[in-house]
C-alpha cells in the first residue's frame, strides 16, 4: 500500500510539475500526497517503517575525490529530510591501500551520522573500481577480515526485532 501511495503521489505531482508549477507548489503537493499515504497506514505498520538513504558519494569510486564537507552536508540534508538511517556501501578501497585520508572521510561521515542520532547501515560490496580479486577464495579472505574490521570500527545499527509472524508466512 505504501508503494502504491508513493507511486500515486509521484505521478500526481509529476503531472503537475510538467504544467509549470513552482518548486514550492510542487513540494506542497508532494507533502500533501505523502501525508495522505501516512494517514492510510495503520499505526502498527507505521512503527515498522524505517526510511534510509544511501550515501552514494561515499562509494569507493567517488569518495577519494569528494570533499569531506560534501559528505557531511549530504548527511545533514538526509537528517533534515527525516531519514532514519544512512547506508554506506564500502568497498575494499581505501582499507586495503591503506589510504588514511579517505578512511578519515568515512570516520567523519559516521561521526556525523551518530551526531544526528541516525542509524548506520553498512552494506559492504565488491567493486572492481580499485581492487580485483583473482579468485573467490582471495575475495573471501579479504572480505572476512575487512568487513569484520568495518563492523568493529563503525558498529552499524541492527534491527533485532523479529519479523511479524504474518510476514514469515509469505
């Protein structure tokens, strides 16, 4: 139902935006549509919804050249937008190099996430941008060591609540 409501909101506001609405009018209409979606969601379901955004600027392909201030401003904007969780998808760079300047950017980003009281999601990934594994065994050896260190260092938020039984039957 949430997806249907969001799609309807996007379609309605998108159609109005094509008719030359101002940015303020567009934001007002989008807000009204999202408020309506919120009213249609039952209270128990609303309590389970967590909104997260991915800090894509922190991807290993970009983080080396993205200014730290840009990362921090993006996190500030996520907080202002009402996001609950910020996800990072670190690759093997900068950890295997080790590039301390880039690691410091991750540290600063995680610190800002925590300062805002947001949850942190870590979704480690394999990327061939900087480091390639010659075999699955090589990747696994790196990943086990590296991702354990990331979890220790940043202590990502976890949702320990079990799924509702009704969801488990689907």
